[in-house]
C-alpha cells in the first residue's frame, strides 16, 4: 500500500494545494489508501514453505504534510561536455591553436587577448599569462595555462548540499540575483533535484515585488511535487520567509528554499530587504546560518560579475549558480567569479530541463573545456 493523491472524475491527479497556515490538518479522506490496481497480490505460501515476511510499508505522511513519502524520479542529468560546446569552440579553441606549437612573445600577447575575450577579465588574464610563461611546464604552454586556470578555482567540499545549522530546524537557502537571470527557474530545478534525492523541500515565494514571480514559482513547485508558502503580491517578503520556516518546522521539512526579490526601487532598498530577511530568520531560528546563493547569467559576463560583487559586499554570498552556460562561448567567467569573489560555483546550468542544472566539479569543468 502507498499514499497517493486522489484523482478527479477524469482520472487526473488533483493539483498540490498551497499551504494555509491557519487551515486545519488535511482530512485522511483526501487520500486513497488502497493498493495500486497494477500491483499483483502476493501468492499464498504452500504448506511446505514458510511464508516470507511482508516488505515494510512505506512511511506515512507527516501530520499535515503535502509531499509524497516517495519523491518523483529525477530527470536524467545533463551533459557537461555538450553544454560547454560553444565555449570549447570559442575562446578555448583559439587558445589551443595559439599554444599548440612554439609560443613566442607575440603569441603570448594573443593568448592574453583570448582570455580577455573569454570573459576571464583583463587583469586576471595578464596574471595567468605571466605565471604560465614562468612556469615552464613539461607539458608545454597549453598545460601551463590550463594549470593556472585550474588554480583560480576555490577549494570546496565534494558532494556539497545545504545542511541545517540549528537542531530541529531545516536547512535554509536564500536565492538572490537580478531579475532575468533565471533565478526562479533555478529554484524550481533545485527543488526537483533535492526532492528526487529524498529530501522534504518547501519553497517560499518571497519575491513579492516582481509580477508573476509567485505564479511562476507555484508552477515549478507543482512540477517538483513540493509545497510552497506564498502571500499576496507586494506582501512583506520577510513575513513570507518567517511563515515558510514556521511551516517547515511544523511539517517536518528539512530544506527551505526562498525566492527573494531581484529588484526594488533602489539597490540599497534591495540590500536592506535581504538584510531584513536574515534578521527574521535569526528571530525564528536563533543561530541559523542560511546559505545565500547568487544566480548569475553566464551570457552577461563581466557585467554579471559586477552584480555578484555588489550582492557579496551587501549580504555575503556562500555560493553561485551560473545559468545559461550552454548559451555562451565565454565560459571563462567561471574563473573570474571564483577568483574575484572567493565564492564557489555550486551549480551550472547547461540546458532547460531540471536535470540540466549540474553540480559544479572544477576538475570536470577544466577537463571538459580542454577535452
């Protein structure tokens, strides 16, 4: 036996409801508790055989929970090498052409220009070239440049995922970024990923200032089969986050992902709002340390990096999600981000599907670039 949502008269599953914190607990009659029609009954044991023990029943839903005990299957993961095809055929292809033979002073100048064209940044490109020239790598000039680029990427824990910092409370992720970078879509993809891994995810629609942001997040929540806490448009974002944490604690969620405002009237207004949300989290869960993830559109290059720096100075970023990496030939922005901010890239987007948001592996990234 397993839990499943009721179906309507036409056989379609009823949509996941939104959380109403003042509503009574759901009626058990809202769920069908009957065996699946496709499940064959277990055969009766013969008189000479000992009956095998029945498999354990799946865990019941937590009181009032709105997610299924068995998460939906994950989509097939995207292909990093395919996603980096434009970058590999862009500035990296030119680099390899310049570094393939004898490299003189003029060729090193061209290497520097290629790095700049690939969004590595002017000052950083100069440093990479200077260090690579003096390195005298036995593998040649290409190996030297490759090693210097890899050294720009910050160290990180393998298999990172958001973890609760307060006993009895959920892990909290605040997702920030400028509107249009794919912020809300990224949240939906993260929800699908972690739900498929068996985590109990709850979303907070705290981007109340952008038209359609709440509706967009609800659509992604339904796709990922996770609940969402939402207020009316223009509501206080801090109140949404507070209620989401309240609901997560009450319903046993272990991960809250909050969509936050990507634009207010002024930059200072936006940063003040994010600081306020941090204070509210500390009020509801004293000592909680949320992850603050910045979503950056790879096609914006150095302009996007300037945005990330402003957010990092204001709220202290703990990670970066780089979207639309498959849409640019300038993947060198990854090196500039990690070097300039000292913040790890956690995920890269290489396509539209939920499975195309890939955990960032520095070694795999460099290998795919130069593969």
